[in-house]
């Protein structure tokens, strides 16, 4: 029997990278019968992550190799992207050893965007080099084009008076540039510009979007007069790659029991991703806003953080005990006990969104969350916090129009309870033109995503095309 193509996948730490990498690996092995080895860099900072890795190992659809920790004791860099880039750089030797220890060498390496320095190992072992961008095409365009802005634009991008241009794409408002590009003097700025260059030197790029959603941006990559000038490798839109809802798993818990008793599409699910947190003041306003909206809700609550550098972020997501009543408004839990369900730290998000009771999503707009919202056909309140979330929010709320967003950035000001209540009501209850249009658009986008993914759809075809190319790299 002919042995199947062996693909290696390398994922950087963090749930937003781990989940899509594991889902991609699942599809490569189950739908396309490839032999897959996933190399992981665990952060060892959350029980949720430990469980996900253990579940992937137990499912036995592919081999999971956890790389040993690298010494980071001398690293003073504190930015998320800066640390991530250094972490992955320091893991290159461990990755090299792990690859050389395999009995059969992979012919293809798929690295996530923070793992592109492993391409040196791919070259040594004659592997084809692909990048998996677990975000969308607009983010990819910006990341790749940053190397041009770097030479053309004088001063900080955030201080520019006009929107920043990317050939063939929507211009980017200065306030929407991704976090690592906000300050051009910082190490993470140079790291992300380099990531863009590394992506452009790969053999191909897989991006978690689909043609119908971002046709114009995707077309720009293949046009030599537009982004194709910088980006030589082909870009394959293969999304949405999202985890299938694991409703069976969650089925017996108190939360799913409660959800099963709520009317269809009556509950808004509130969650700020694997790392998002709010300030104490903001949390108070969200609580009152939810209460004032009169809508049912499920809220994944994390202890508030003190704002230091404008980012509300925690890397712990499920290990520590917390007592919600300490930081939620007095009496809130009692007053809302009939209509609300507060979950501590972490929920099985795809299962919650897949519940028929859930009809809206209050999200930080991480791309995995956005796709999970879209594939479940729910309208969103989008509340950008960090990374590329301002860009995602602009796309979802102002262009695609499946979401509403606060008038100002929630990282700049505290958004008041009245505005929150209005946004929640708008997507859940309002029978005005706008409310109806947003809900209708959410259903339309869900169908568009489904269409792309089934046989004959653009992402289905692109996926098959890539797998065929993998076969030729042997
Ligand atoms: N997630 C989850 N439960 C939570 C919070 C997050 O299952 O309580 C999952 C979510 O479904 C998504 C991922 O963690 O798949 C977060 O990725 P995303 O890109 O949305 O945001 P990030 O956490 O990377 O900012
Ligand atoms: N859009 C965006 N960023 C993207 C891709 C799309 O803001 O990366 C918006 C775009 O402005 C348009 C809509 O989403 O309103 C549909 O996108 P498409 O790329 O298909 O643009 P079109 O072909 O409609 O100009």
C-alpha cells in the first residue's frame, strides 16, 4: 500500500493558536487521510489548555509531540507578540531534534504565523514550507504589507492623518492597526514585520477565511500589480476552520441543563476569549448593561485586571479559583438568577454557541470566536481588546454588518451601561430595520460559510488543491 503524505504542523502557545491548529490537523487526517504530526509548545498556564492537549492525544487522529520548555529566564520582553516570537525562536532547536527523531520524515511543514523561524528546519529536512494564518485575509494583507509601510511611512502609524493603504484592500484606519504595529520603537514591531517577510518567503499560505467573505482582499494576493507584488506564494482560503461543537460533552452540566430550558435564540453569550479581561469599572457597567437589556445571558466571568499598558489580558484561563460575587455589583447574581448564568473563567464555547437557546454573542472579536459566531449564525456585539481585534471589529460591524460595536474603543474609555444595554437589545430584540438586518445578515453569512465548506465550495476545493500539492512534495 502507498504510504500517505506526512505533514508536520507546528503551533505556538495560546488557545487562539492551538484550537485552529488542532482542527486543521483533524481535517487533514480524517478528511484527507494524511499522516499528521502536531508539534506543540504548551504554555502550561491553564488547565483548559492541558485538557485540550490531553483530548487531542486521546483522540489519536494524529501524533502529538509536546516540545520541551525553552529557557526564557533571561527574557525581559513583556509584550505578548514579542514574548511569543522569542518563545518560538528558542524552540527551534527542540523542534529540530523532535523532527530528526521521527521514524518517517514529514515532507511538508505547516507553521502558524509565530512559528515561521522553524522554516530553517524545514529547509534542512527538505520539507515544503506552508504558513497557517488562523486569522482573516485582511490581517494577513496588513501583516505582509507592513514591510512596505515600514519603508514608506514616517512616524507612528497610529498618528497618521489618513487611512493606511494596502493595494487592493480596504484601507486600515490608523486606530485599527494591530497591536504589535502600534509602537514602531518596540521589539514586537520588528518581530511582526519579520513575520510578514517570512510568510512571503513560504511555499504557500493557508488562511482561515473564504472567498465569499473576503473576495477582494484574496484576489489582491494573486494580482502581481497589487499584493501579489510582495506576496509571491499562493494564498489558499480554506476557512472557516472551526471546532465542531462538542454539545454532547457539555450536555450534562448545569450550564447546558439551564440552556436547554431557555427559549430558542433568547440568550446572549458573553465572553472575551481565552485571554480577555475587563477593568473593575467596566465589569460593573457590563453587569448593569446586561441587566438593563432585559435579555437572558450566559457570561464567562474573569477577575478584573488593573489596566497597565492598555491591554486587558491574562494568560491564566482556568486554573485559579475565584469568587465572582467579590467583583460583580452587589445583588447582581441574585437579581439575575432567573435570566442569567455566570460561568467562572472558561466555558465550552462552541457547545454554548451551538445551543439552540443562544441567539447572540458578545465577543472580544478574536478571529476564532468571530468564526464560531458566524458558523452558528448569531449576530454579535463586538468589543475589541487586543491583537488584531480592532480590525476584526471594523470588518464585522462596519463592512460585513453582522455586529454592532461601542462608539469608542473599550480599551480607551469605560463604556457605559446604557450603551451596552442598547447594543445587546439591538442584536437580540430590536425590531427596527437595523436590528432585523443584522440578524438576517448573520444567517446569510452562516449559509455562505457552509456553502464554501461543502463539496464544490471554494474552501473545500482550495483545501483539496493544497492536499494534492502536499502529495507532490514527497
Ligand atoms: N474559548 C473557549 N472558552 C472560553 C474562552 C475561549 O472555548 O471561555 C475558545 C474559543 O471558542 C476560541 C478560542 O478559545 O476557539 C479563543 O480564540 P480567539 O481567536 O477567539 O481569541 P483569543 O483567545 O486568541 O484572543
Ligand atoms: N471587507 C473588509 N476587509 C476585508 C475584506 C472585506 O472590510 O479584508 C469588507 C469590504 O469592504 C466589503 C465586504 O467586506 O464591504 C465584502 O468584502 P469583499 O472583499 O468581497 O469586497 P467587495 O468585493 O465587496 O469590494
